[in-house]
């Protein structure tokens, strides 16, 4: 447990109650306020519907994370007394949004380790194609079921390391902004916050093979790390500086320019490696870690091309300004064809073509 092995972690008070075990979905019908709404995805509902009696629970199948569309959806929901989020990032974010809109108790059941969304207060919705974190939902508990997590595709589970590896590039960006005198006045550089995040990163770095294997040790390590990270934005006073930087900015740009849906960890891990190269900080080590856990960051593995990646990178400085994102290497690096080629060669050498 992070709590026991990392006494330097200071902000434990703001973390969500998190329970590990088995048959946790089967218990929900025994204690969640009835009738309740299960916010999930179509394929997951087919798998798990037998755990819920139709009299106590109804499904809401997520098809959008567009905030304006979801506001209209709220008005059409059936009467219910609690919300259960069952799924990956989209289902738990929509569950948060409904719980917040209707002021209902929330129970979260992540079915994979893909993102830290189950452990964060706000929902990452899209407005006009741009991400916006909104709402407020503290769940009664987050239930991490080992069997359920282990039944998710390994790539999806392993890709969750992006949410922790990105602290590396976030810290490099914050330091750079500090050196340049470009930190935002509300977010001056804070060495203690950086050290706290780094202790979580170091712990995950020490368990890469367990995370690759998705064994119980790997699940506890990555989910405890995401538990810290999911709440970190709020717990640092709505400051994302120590947990996010160019890593996620490249993902947002790729999503914006290609209009594609991604497994979060693939473009974010590509952003972590690209950002580490631009900063000249531990790039080889980060690429090795990404490879060892098993997150394939080749564009072709995420349904896009190197041209798409090159386009997003070369337009990144304009994109981050337009999106109002915080200052870092994305704002000032001159990205050339030569850089994109260097990135391509290193990724291809590591992962094969
Ligand atoms: Zn993320």
C-alpha cells in the first residue's frame, strides 16, 4: 500500500475510499439505494446484467461524453436513488456527471485500470470537442474487483501507467516554466508537490513487471497510484501542474486533429516519450518503461499514421495556446521533420515496425 511504504505522501486525507476484493459487483444489489441506475457500456452490460435484478437497477448505456448532450440526457433519466458507474473512464465520468446533476449517492466500479477517472472529483467531458473537467462527485466507495480487472484486455489495463508516468514530463514542464518565469501566478513551482508525485511514480516504476502481468500486486500498485493521482488535482487546490503536461497535451491535440477515439494510455505514453525527448530528460528510460509494461505507442497500433503524429506535434504550440493549457515545452519547442523522424526511428526500433 502506498500509505505504508511512502510516508512522504502528505495528502492522503482527500483520497476516495477504495475497496479491493472479489465478487464485488454481485454485492451491489444488496446495499445500493434502490432503485439505482447502472451507468455502463453496452458490452459490459451484457456481461454483468445478471448481477442486477431489473426491479432494483436499470442500465444507462453511454454513447457520448459531450457535456451538452449529457445535460439533455439527465432530464430523460428514469427515477432512481443512486448511481453506479461500471466501466472504464467514460462510464465512470458520465456516472459522476449524473450523480452530481441529480445529487445522488455514487458507487464506482472500474472494470479496467485504463485511467484514473474513478478516483477524481470532476468528470472529463467534451465541449465543442475540447476537454473540460466539471462537476463534483465523491463516491461512497470505489470497488476494485481483481477478477473483473483481470478479465479486461491486458493492453487496456497496462495502458493505465500513463496516468503515473506522465508525472515525469509534468515535472519537467513545471520546472521549465519556473526557470522561464512563466508559471501561472496561481500555480508557482512547488518542490514538495513534485516530490510527492515523484514518490508515487517511483513506486510504480519499481513494479513494472507486476503491472505488465496484471497480477494482484500490479493491480494494487497501479490502482493505489491512480487513487492518489485522481484526487491530486483537487487536493493540490485544483492545480494539475505536478501531474500533467505535454504528455496529455499531445493526446488532446491528436484527438482534436484526427477526431479518433483512443485507448488513453497509448497517445499519452507517446506524449511522455516525445516530451522526454524534447526536454532531454530520461527519454530512453521512459521509453524502456513504457515498453516493459507493454503499452504499444506506435501510431499504427492506435489507428493513426506518423503523418497524424507529425501534424499534431508541429501544430502543438498553437494548439496549447488556443486551448489555454499551462506553459511548458509544448509552447516553446520548435518541432521539425528531423525531430519527428528521430521519434519515429526510436519508437520503431523499440516496438518493431
Ligand atoms: Zn490521463
